[in-house]
């Protein structure tokens, strides 16, 4: 697609429920990143996918968080048993260059609210 | 010490003035430096990247890098009200994959 597409744009969920967030990167972009941005704060790295290589999951905050990506296509970020501290904007970004040496293109984000 | 530090602001400048945004980083191995702009409620968008010491100009924007001082800045000339946003400084290592973002500086340009 022309840009990085994320869905849903907004999600309100009850504490304890599972949620799934989706990211469709720019066509041909091999690198895909998930970041989290809490209100008024900077971006927190979560996970990085590069082609068919094993992802780097070092930023995932707990085992309630997981992410998948098949090849160079869509990625899903799943949060199980959501907690109120999971409330944030989840941003996906992609890059045509491995490692994002020339910067990223971000999607519009998913605003997650856990009530 | 945070990996990437920015003054949170807000920085307020009059229309037409030069806005100067500053950033320091802790990892001397950092090689790539980025400035992103983030409007309220929107996602970040890349303005510029810089790799080498010195200045890099793109239109009204100039990025400045001093690796010895671990300092990177962004100058916005002829500031416009439409430049009002949060500016995020970001840093990554050569060969690394992860870009670390600062918390951002809020800029207000008064008409």
C-alpha cells in the first residue's frame, strides 16, 4: 500500500480481555517495528521484524505481549489479559532498509484504552 | 541517565524566528541521528537524518551533529505556526536495528 496501515484506529477493551492489533507495512518494506507511546511520553520500542529472520523481542514488556509476522507482510501484535497500564498508542513503522538506517515511516497508530 | 534526552519544553518562539531544538545521547557508538515531527494526536513523521559531524540543511531545517559532545540539534528558520508540534530526537547504532527516541520537545510558534 501507499502507507503503513494500522487497524483498528481505536480500541476500548475491558481489563483482562485479549486484544489484537494489526499492521500492514508499505509494500516491499522488509523491516517492521512496533513501538508504544504512553500519553505525554516518548516512543518505547517493543519488537522488530526483518524479513524472514527471527524477530527481536527484547522490548516486549511482559509475556502477555506477543507479535507475529509472516514474511514481509502483515504483522499482528497481541496483548493477552490486558491491564490498565497497557493503555497507550501502539505505533507500527516500516522501513525499506534493514535496521531503519534512513528512518521509518509510521502508521497512524492504534489507541488502546483498557477500562 | 536516559539514552536520549530532550528538554520537554514548551519552547515558544514568534513567527519568523529561528527555533533551536536540542538533544543529547549517552551511547558513543551511536551513528545515525533522526528528527521526527509529531503533531498532536498524529504519528511521528521523519524530517531529517544525519550521520556525519557538522550541518545538514533541507529547506528551512538544519540538523547539526557533534559526536564528540554527543549532541544533536535541529534549527528551524522562519518558523511558522504550522511548525507547532512535538519534535522527537532519535538515535541508533551502526549495525543495530533499534532506534531510541527521546521524549520530545514541544514547540509553539506564535503568530
